[in-house]
């Protein structure tokens, strides 16, 4: 049997963690295409897979103002010591990372979760975080371009996996997310920025400079969220093909 997990917060469809003077939120969305409108928010963090089709899921995080104060100016930095745990028997579904961490939240090496094999019943050790970022110092500007702030009062996609309910006529199941979220109070220079320069030595700057920033992190805050998956009913066998269902089952431990 799979282990049901809950880390730090109550088991709810979409979680909000208090971080003192702001809120940290997580939600699941379905990826349905590319560009504008590519992601559909799932009401109640529930996805209807009763047609038997696999669905691509994005995990989205954000830090938000609340009544006690504003979200950190540096925005969202990442999700670490993360876990995803699928409920129910091992043969009920075939969850896979597609690809797991989404750029640019790939700073830590080997942070896509363990074990590395897919399909997974449960993965731990996800390190889905940002690293440093570089910006230009344009010719004629008095300072480098600022660091890009992500996930401040808006959700940002950071991790993707696919749900694939293969146990036709089985029980609905859930995927539980746990771990910590880190924000940034600000982005600080790493070293000394390089100002624009005069490459042809005619007395006029003609080459842009650059700067590198690193996040000054907040303390980690625990987060939890649950994606509910509705499975195909018994009448779906003819549509899906029993052979395909059997072939797709993951190896049992």
C-alpha cells in the first residue's frame, strides 16, 4: 500500500501557510496547451480523470500580502525538502515527472526527488529552488537592471507531473504535497556589478555591463496541499483497452 503523508499543516484541498506578515499559497493547475490560457485552475484542487486520460499537472506557488503586512519584496524563491505522495494501492495509477522541476527553479543539483524512477508512489527530497540571476547594466543607465521578482502576489509554476489513473472502477485517490517554502526579503548583488565600458576607447561607453544577484532568503515555512483525482468508472474499460491498462501498471515493491 502507498503511505498517506501529511507534513506540518492540515490536509486540505489547497493550502495557505502563515508566515507572520504574509501568506504562502500552493495550488495545482492543469496544463492544457501553450502560451496564454495554457493552464486551467482546478476548482477545489480536484481533477476529473473519469475519461481515463492522463493529465499534466503544474504545481504553482506564491507569496501574498495579507492583513498583517506585505509579501517579501524579493518574492518566491522555492520549494525544498519537498515530497509528493500518492494514496491508495500501488496499481491504481502511474504518476510520472514530466519533467518535474520547471526552469528556472532547478538550481540545486539532483533535486528532482528520489527515487528517480517513474512511475512513482512517493518521492522525497525535492529541491525546486532558484539560484543566482544575472542582468544587464545598459549603456547610459545609472544602475544595472533589477533582479526579476517571481511569485509575489501571483502564482508561478515550478514543478510538473502527470497523473494517470489506470485502475478502472477503482477508488478515487489523492496526491499530497509537503515540504518547505522559501521567499526572499530582497535580491542582493554578488560581488561588484560591472558598469558599461568603452570598447573602442573613443571616450563613449558602447558596451553594456552586468550584475549578478542572489536572494536573501526568509526562514523556511511549512506547506502542504492535496490534489484529488477522480478515476474512470467500470464502463471505461472498453474505451481504454484492458491490455493497455495492464501494460501501464507500475511494478509493485
